[in-house]
C-alpha cells in the first residue's frame, strides 16, 4: 500500500490564465440580502469570491461583510447563486 504525504499545489498567479473573459453570465450580489456567511466561497470552483468589509452599513447592517466577486476569475457557472441561502446572488447575462 502506497502512502502519500500531504501536498500543496503552488501556482504562480501572475502566469495563470484568467477564466473570466469567456463567460456569458455574471453574478450580481444584492448587498441588502447578503449576510456574509461565506457559503458562496466554499462552492466557487475558481476561488473568485471573497468577503469584503461592509462599506455601506446604512444599506446592510451585517457586520460579517459582503460577498465580492473577482470578475477576472469568475467563469459564470452560477454555483454561487444556487448555494446562496438568502438568494443574494443572481446571474445576469453579460452584455
């Protein structure tokens, strides 16, 4: 029986090909509905989502933050929208 040690793949992000150029759908986040749970982050296959600081507390009193998508890395798959428990993410057609 072969045993393998834990490993981490290290990629040079500067050399990585961005996947966001070919998408036809793009996620749109409703800041009023986002609770900053991070569920979308767990399911994003491209690791294109982060929780950013809530810069508009008058619109959303959520102290955890708001989801933010890096469109260079988002491929428009829609998994985040499906997995969002508050339906804060909707997929819109790219113009």
